[in-house]
C-alpha cells in the first residue's frame, strides 16, 4: 500500500462526496471499493470518513438541498495558509463560495470557483493531513481539470498554487498539460472547449484505482451506478468514466502492473 503523511503544497490532498443519500453512498462505495466508514458525530455535522485498510481515503456529507447543486465529488488542494490562498485566488479572478472555516482539531478549509468557474476546495491541515493512501485500488490515483479556457486555467493555478506544468500535447485534437510535484504528475489539465457545453463550468474529477476496471464497472452497474464512458485502453492505462447511484461522477484507472 502506498501511504504518505501529506500531499505536496498545491496538490490534491483530500476529496469528499456531497450526496443526497449518504446511506446508499456508503453501501455503494463500500461494495465497489471495499471502503469502511466512520461517522464523525454531531460536532462535525455527521461528516463520514471512508478508509481503506485503516487509512483515510475520502469523506462523505449530505448534500443540502439549499445548495441547489447536484451530487458530486470535490477536490481539495493543499495550502499552508488558507486565508492567503483565498486572497491570492480572488485577486487572480476566482470567486470565494464558502469563506475560510475552522474545522476543530482537523484544519481550515474554503470553497472556491476558479477563473473558469471550476469548483474546488482548499485544505490547510491542522490534525487531518488528507487522504493517506493513493495509487492503490479504491484510492485516488490522479485528478484532472477539464477546462473551458485552457490557457487561463493554467495561468490561474500557476499563479495561485505555484504549479510546475508540463505540456503533454498541444494540438487542436488534444491539448493537455500536467502539474508535476516532486517529479510526479498528480494533476492533468485538459482543454475541453471543443466538447463542453456552451456556458458550462470547468470540471474537476477524481480517478480511483482499480485492480480490474471491467470488474469494477460490473459492480458499479449491479449496485445502481452507470457507465458514462466505456472502459478503454490508453497510453495511461485502462480508463473509464462512471457515476454512482445518485449521479456523482468519477473515473476508474487501472494500476501499474
């Protein structure tokens, strides 16, 4: 199992699911990924933490209808100073959706939409260091921003989070860069302007590792989920896009052999 103490600054450090049916979500992800769950209690609003082999991997919370938002996964980027990051992000064109909040004995967080309306969070650890397992079955392996404005997105995240980016491809058919941390590509930025609907926001997505992507898809469908993009072999492994029973989207990725 690949474990770590914390993510590099500016990299994804935590993910959580806003769901209209937390009980069903626990059944679904427990079956598909083997997650175990612990309710943090009323002090934390009933927030549920998921673990793989005793290592925290994700969070789940109830989607409040007042938010008027679909069920979805959220990616949080690591910051050493949430207030400074919010200030830098808003100066660079972001909107601050949820101001900086103290989470007792855990850390500090805020929610933002970037310059192309991509929704994401920031997390300043203060007892909770983020997901402790990655690049394993049932754990995050990669994160991707599909953006409506490729150049502006890259400029934004370079400015606010000091991303070191590398161009993978720069053609009309496929324009893509990675953000590299300590020599490892942990984030991808894809130009989605040719296929995202007009007026749509940019979208952050999480890839979860699977020992057998096709078998994971069978479990997903059998437990009420759906397939958005069928499994296919790519230079980056076998990939698929799926959704859970209430429509929250995520991706599957095979693990290195």
